[in-house]
C-alpha cells in the first residue's frame, strides 16, 4: 500500500472512530506492508491488522 492510499485509509478510519462507526470506514490493514509507512499521529485503534 503506498503512502497516498494509506493516508486515505487513516483519514477514513479517524472519521469512523470519531463518529462511532456512523461515518468513514474501519481501517483494514491486513497484509499491508507498513515497514516504511509514516504512521505518526495515526490512531489505528480498532483497525483490522491481521
């Protein structure tokens, strides 16, 4: 997953968290290679990671 796509996933996940799931989308990071990703300030609580 490139950084542009990841930024969109994080943005939608933040909206999902802020709205208690009414808006946005829960992040699905299954299989994503995040070794070089910039995750500074990203709240990925509740994200699907495996």
